[in-house]
């Protein structure tokens, strides 16, 4: 199982201060306390590049938006609940004003780089939280997103990894609606910008048929426990 949590620090707490606490004193001890935790990643949110392409669906974030995105892979739902309880016991609520959590179904679309290893992943990781059009049944949405994944793989030729997380459930009634959470990895933001002629336009046009609204975050990935290979369904690799 996989869970994704979007965390926003309280007003007045600097982003770097919260991120440092969360990494060093918050989640660092979780692998030793939760045996069923099979993977653990913290994504430190950074300011978006000024020259990034904007999508028509993109919503404006209030203030600086989220400050961290946590990814947990577990053997069962009770293991994630235990991880949350451990974080609560450490006083996470004193640091954050919002925590939006989701259970997701992960599919790795492209993996052209080195396998996931512990430490700071080189480069930049883009994370989206998307809401698909309401008239799309789940089967159609999954099929359309899979087709879009093939387009993305053939457009972002310097993308090192691409993961699609289909949302199975929000874990709180007040969590923003979401359908899918893409994760794209690049060595440099310039590699995201570089596509064949008309590449970004084709991506934007294709997304109009799938996405109603969404947000985009740019992050640096910190892998505290590399997820086990069995936790992901590998659909295609560097052949793209």
C-alpha cells in the first residue's frame, strides 16, 4: 500500500525550519518504530521555477502552499496509522496548519535513471495533485492517463522517472478532491523545459481532456527508506 501526505507549516514557521525538523526529528525514526513501513520518502517543497510552463488547469496556491510531501509504503493500512500516531506523538500538530492525506495506487511509467536509493535524489522532482473531469468513470480516467503517460514519456526525453499515483481514497473529509498525483523526475529544470518542437503544447492539449483542476509542486526528494521493488507495478522502463 502507498500513502501520500501534503503538509503545510503553521503561519510564522519558516519553510526550511519546518522541513529540517520534519526530516531530522519527525520521520527519521519511523522505520525503526514501524516494522511494516516498507518505504519512506520526504519531498522538500521549493519555490517554483519562474520560467516553468503553466497549465490551464493550474490553481493558485494560497500563500506559499504546502511545504513537504510525505510518501509512505506499508504492508497494510494499520502500519500507516501507526506511523501517523508516531508523528502525532512527536508534536507534528504543533508545526502544521494542514495535512491532506490520500491512499494511492502507484504505477511506474518510466525509469531511465538509477534505481531508488537512500539519500538525497539528484535533480528536481515535480509532484502534481490533479482532479479529473467528473464525467470520466474510473476505467476511462485510468485509460486516458495511461495514454497520456506514453505521450509524456516520448515528449520529456530527459525525464529520468515518471510515476502515476491514482487516488483510491482521501483519508479525511476535508481533504481537497483529487484523482491522480503524477511525479516527474529531471536532473535539471532545463531538462523539463527541453522537448521536441511543440512538445509542451501537445502535453497541455492532451491534459485538457483529462484534468479539471490541480496544483503543481517542485521538490527535492529525500529517501529515508527505499521502497521495495514489489511495492510498485513496473509498467515500462528505459525502452521509452
